[in-house]
C-alpha cells in the first residue's frame, strides 16, 4: 500500500517541489498539504500548479494533516517545524525534517519528539550531498592538521539562515574526521584585523544572491596544494526526491532520530 504523505509549507518553493515529487512517486500518495493561514495556496487544490486535480485541498491545520498521514515532510521554518513535529507526535505520524536554523533548545525538543515517533532529520536530503559528507569526514581524517579547512556556500537571496544547515553539516563531518567538536574550532565569519589563521580552525564563508539553489565547496588547503570537494544543486527536485525516499523508509520504523546516512545505508 502506498505511503500516505502530508506536506507542510505547501505554498512555498520547496513545498511545491515536494508535492510534485510525491505525485510522481508510485510508492507514495499525497493525502494532505497545508500552509500558514493567509497563504495564497490555502483553499486551492495541491496539484493546481502542475495542472492536476489531486482532490487534496491545501489547508492550514497541521493536526488535520498529521491525523491522516503516515509521514509528514517539513521544510518550513524552525518555529513552525517544531509545532508540526508536535502534531505528528500527537497523531503517531512519522516526520521527515529538512528545515534548518533550529536553535539548541529546538534541537532538544526535536529529539524529544523522536522518542515517540520516527524522525528523519537532515540538513540536506540530496543523495550526492550525503555522499559528500562521508567523503569530507574521510578526507579530514586522512589529511590531518597540515591542511586548513574552509567551507564556502552560496544560496538564493531569500534564504534566512547562515551558514546553511548543509555547510554546518559539512563542518561537523570535517570536525568528526579530526576527532574534535565543531563548536570548538569553527570560525563563522572574519572581519577586520583578525590575525593569522589558527591551526585546526574550520572556517565558513557565506554568499547570498540570485536564485542559487545551493552550492557547497569544502577546501582543504596546504602549502603547495589544495583539495576541493563540492556539490552544486541545480534544482530543488533533488532534495524533494530524497525527502520522499526518506519518508517511504521511515514509514513503520520504530521511534528514533535518524539521519539520511541511515536512510541511504552509508554507515554500512
């Protein structure tokens, strides 16, 4: 039987990509879609943009959506994402969360909900990016402290958090390869007379502009050579496909906080 999927943030760019991905996947069925009250999407058929009549009207009630779904997919904002997780927990629906920018307190709350429902939480649902995370960790472990690590990311002008969740995920992967905590070695920005670069620092550079979906490059720079590992996203479709794959995987799983590495079997 097809997995019953609900989409949060149905009127947004990512919400629309998710709806399209669910409609294109034979193993899933769109049963609910919702957005904030006042969104122009509310009251319309969820497939209207794609010229399809789905019979699913976009609403504004997270509980109503969670109550009919096996899994909810959420790529909204941190406050909304936590409220949507609570709705999933109340109704026993699983959740796939691609929202970034959660505070430390919100991450604790997210983990608390994962005690009662399966939650797949990843800053990036792309298969390519998740392979990149594994490569970055391995490279950091092999190259050692002689190689300075810098992470450069660029996104569209509308993105509200920085560095991106994917960039921070790449930073955590690099730090794990070196056996340190990212918070101990991260440099989020540089301005003015900052002095020489400390050994072991992991730096971040954030670019915003245009309609860039997501570019990430991890630079390992040593005297005489430079290794760059990167990923460029040309469409939100890759994230949407990965999220639907995660939703199908999460259906029926026991409660827990899962990563895309679990979904893709990258940990062996």
